[in-house]
């Protein structure tokens, strides 16, 4: 399976961001990808007031993303914001394209490092997987990477791949944590992990980062094998990465290191 990772820097304007998605989706299709994965907050960057721009899954922005999927023939996965009760939003991943229509609301909210995502975002409650060409794929968002049970749940649901869409917060040691956590989650589930983050705004000429401590990305998107090795990686700047995932590796690694089969649950 060939998957494209689109590491871009989004700004506060959803319409302008759609143009970025469309351009990279076309490049991904030209490169022979079956799916293209965009970062968390592809609709609009953090640091932007989210409630006024949130739209339902049948709204104009999501409809335009479906149009991109139809135009390119790709499965498109992208982060957006949908309305939630009490004036909050859901941090939603939209997955759409041939044979695929699903959404995932981020379960674990980023109330850490001096930022309180829960002030404006309501948590999701459901684990979501999709199927592309017979391959089961789990969906996760940014701070979810610190919770290994979600990625094991993907594997328990039959997933051979987890997609992690992020807008990782910058700071001392944060890149090292990103690299460690993504590799660890691949090992926990003995699955492919495709981690797609927002590019570092400082490395992009496209937009200026918003003021404050909003998590606007550090780049370093990566493709990690089920054995925890990094197979491909981008730097801090925007870029498009095409990755070929050998799904047979998942079964091979799970035979060699059967951590899922060797679990002893429940632990008390």
C-alpha cells in the first residue's frame, strides 16, 4: 500500500488551507498513492478561535475535502473541527474517498505543557478504524500517542496500520519525545505507524505562526515499521512523502514478537 504524508503549515483561513490540501492530493495521486494523510488542524491552525469556524461533517469544508478525494481518486484523511455541545468543538479526523466515509473525534485532549485543549474542545469516546483495499487502519490524533492502549485497540480491531495526525507542540525535548513515542506505539501494536505532523511554521514561508503557546507543529513526520524502526522521515519544513507499506511485515513481526498474543489481561 502506498500512502502519501502531506506535512504542511496551515493558517487560520479554511479556504486557503483547502487549496494546500488540493495541491498535495494531486501530487500524491501523480505519485501513485492510494491514500493521502494531512495533519491535525488541517482545516485551521491552533491559535485560531475554533468555535466560529467549526462545521458539521456535511458542511462546506468537509464537502470540499470529499471533492478532492473524488477528483484524485484517493482516500483523504485530514483534521478539522466540528461543533460540539456547550460552545465547544470536536477535534475531528475526516476520512473520505472511494469506499471510505468515517470520522474520529480525538479522545485524549492536550491538557499539558501549559496548554488546555479541553477549554475549547470536547473529547471523543469511540475508537475508529477504516478499511482501504482490504487493509484495516486505525485513526489517532496527536496527544493520543501518549496512550498505548489506543494503538493496541487498533490492533485488536484488526488494524495493520495506525495513522497519527498531529500538530505537535514545540519546546525543549519535544522532538525527542515525538520520535520516541511514535516508535514505541508502533512496537506496542506491532503495526505500521504513519505519523503526519504540521510543519514547523518557522521553516515555512507560507504563514506566520499565531501568537501564544498554541501547538502549531514541529514537522518530522515519519513512517515507522511494525518493528519500531523509522523507515522514512521528513525534516521541519513542508514536504510530501510517499511511503510503500509492506503489510506482510506485520504478520512476520507478530510471529517473532507476539506481544499482543502474550498479554495477560486484566491486570489488577
